[in-house]
C-alpha cells in the first residue's frame, strides 16, 4: 500500500500513560451513563419517542438490557 493512502489526521489528545484503575473506572462510568439513559427512555412521552425515532416497545426492550450490554441490539427479542 502506498503512502498516498494514509490520512493526515492526528488524535486530538495524545494517549497519556494511564494507571491500572483508569480502564475500570471508564467502564463503570460508561455503564452508569448507559443505565441512566435507558431509564430515561421509559419516562419519555410518545411524542418525544417519535422525535428520536423509537417506539414504546423498543424503548422498553432497550431499558431492560443490562448496563454493560452496550453493543447494538440484534433482532432476537
């Protein structure tokens, strides 16, 4: 592959040395944010749900997922 295909983008913040606690703390913060967002879905009105393109059944299914399950929801439900 030639050098012409490489991009010239750099990371906005260079990766800093992280302690052993940084990754678990970030994971816990993500789980907390996910849990709060999914609980807030249950409190939205039907108008607010339609504004973001989510049905009531999808909101209930999303809220019932576990906080660490952050991948896209598949069609098995």
